[in-house]
C-alpha cells in the first residue's frame, strides 16, 4: 500500500514549475543581499563572525570575497531556473548556502534554515526533466512524469514547519498579544500602515490569525473544496509578512510552494501551455525503493524530533534559548540585555573591562547582550585573542536579560569563567541562571 502510494507515477508539472520559481527567487535573494548591503554588514564589516558552534573554521572570505561568493550563488539560481547542468547547479547552490548559513548566525532566520533544507531536497529531485536546457540538449532524458513521493516530501516538510510554528505560539505572551505589540512597535514609522499596526484590535487579529493559519493552511490547500480559499488567505498572509516584516524572498517562496497543491493539469495548462496530460507510463519503477523509503523515513523522523528537543533541556526555552533554533519557533519572543565582560590575567591578576565597540558591530552587541551561545563564543574569542600575546586569561560577565515584557534578571553566573567551560550541545549549560517566575 505504501509502496503503491509513494511510487505511483504522476505528472511532473508541479515540480518543473516550482523549479523555475525556486531558481528565480534564490537568485533574487543572493543578488539582493549584495545590493541591499546585507553581505557588507553581515559578512564583510564585522571583525569577528559568530558561526554555529562547531563550525568556527567556516569563516567569510577575506576582502570582497563574499561579494563574489553571493554573485556565484545568484548565477547558480539562474542556471537552476533554466535547468542547465541542473544537478551540479542545485548541489553547488545547496552547499554554498549551507556554508553561509553555518558561518554566521547574527542574522539568524528560520527561513534561512528552511531554504537550506529545500536546497538539498531540490538537488536530489529530477526537477530538470522538462522545460529545461538539459532536456533540450539531451531529449532522451526528458520526462513528463515523476514519482508521487517527490510531491509529498515537499508537502510533508511544509506541514511540519507550519504545524510546529502554530503550536509554538500557544503560550502566554502570544495569547495575550503582548509579544505582538512589542513586534509592532518597531513598525510605527511605516508609511500609511504604521499607526494602524499599533492598534490593539490589529494585534488580536494578527495573533489569532497566525495560529489558525499555520495550523490549517496545509490541510486547507490539500482539500479541494477549501483550496481556493486557502490560496486567497495565503496571498494575504504572505504579502502582509513581506510588507510588515520585510523577510526577503520567503513569503514569495511560500506562495510558490502552492503549485504542489493544485492539480498538475491546472499547473501545466497555466504555466507550461500544454493542454494534454502526458502519459503516466514513461517511467519504470525504481530499483532502490527500500533505500528511498529508509532515507525519507530517517529524514522525517529527524524533522519531527528536532523541534521537540528543547523539552529535554532544563528550564524554559524562552529563557535559556537552548533548543530554540531549528525548531520553527518564529517571531515568538523579544530579548534585550545588558552585559559587561571582565578579563582577568591569571599570571598578574590584572583586570581589563572589555569595550565591546572595539570588537563587535551594533547588531552583534545586541546579540551578545542576551543570547547564551553568543556570550560564550565571544568569551572564547577573547581567550584566543589574548593567547596570541602569550596571556592566559579568565573571562567573567555581568549580564541581565529580559524576555518580552518581563523584568531584567541575571542571566549568566558572574562567578563562572566562561573561557574555561565547554559548550554543551545536548544538555543544559549550568552557568545559565534559572528563569524567574513572575
């Protein structure tokens, strides 16, 4: 039964059209990152880049190298759209995007993580079998069909993302709309809509709609009677996010995913201008069915478990941040903090108070003030910098943090030498102070 469902041959129009949208959007993201100054601010100007812990070796290219890096990624996006050397282009983009994702997290965004997953998924899919230069150059490779699992891997990934995003919103500060009020305060100066976004009734609509939309949109798009309504709501939801939160290509990528929910015949007629559905018998059953099922099973088990890992950590994830990333916990909290670093020379006992302005950009300073991994990483960076001059040091911090509308509380134990403690990936870091119940 499962094999029949997964390996049934279907029209590949959805995948072919999505490839075109996907390539155009990632190209726009990469060229846009150069044009808007994101590359300069995030990867060129900083003296020190906060990579994911364990990937410290992955650093931005020197000089203007990252401009070239992003230009190459943008060009790969064009090649993906055209379907030229597709497998190479898609894999090269996936690897390069993963590199950007892992080499910096000051501008972390859940959507960057989703794009990394999607990039590798697309690299494995036969998305250039039609309407591509590859198919034109090699007519024998042309196909109008694909296996059903290809469509469903995209749908299931989206279902996981949206469902976890909805469930994560079911907590006090979202349900009383206070976090939405905080998020909207920074939008007060927006032309025409700035004042409207400050209204309580708008906060309530955004709060309720955010939960309901994330929870129901995938089922609504799958069910034919509600598909068009779901599509209309999707347009409104994603355009609102694009205008208000300015999150790049991702609202439009989310709209592009919708091609997987409409009938292949409809997609083919609209975008490919071929009226007849091609024969479903052009593809022989794969010999590696068991391998495909095992790989898909492992992948989705990881995707289901990873967002739940914060429950295995001590204390509240909203306070500790442990297990927050890779969990589809989107726009759930606002953090702010104050911090002072004190360096103690172990040989002379001399004390130096660190001026963060000498090391970090404004955005990095905001992160260091209230995120534990940033705080720990900067302590490790100071240790390495002083070691270059033959100095052995201890690093202590005085740090207070508040979450959402809460009060400031001590976040890091000021008696712990952060230069000497290891980072724990899979258990609670005890030098993070317990959350205070208010």
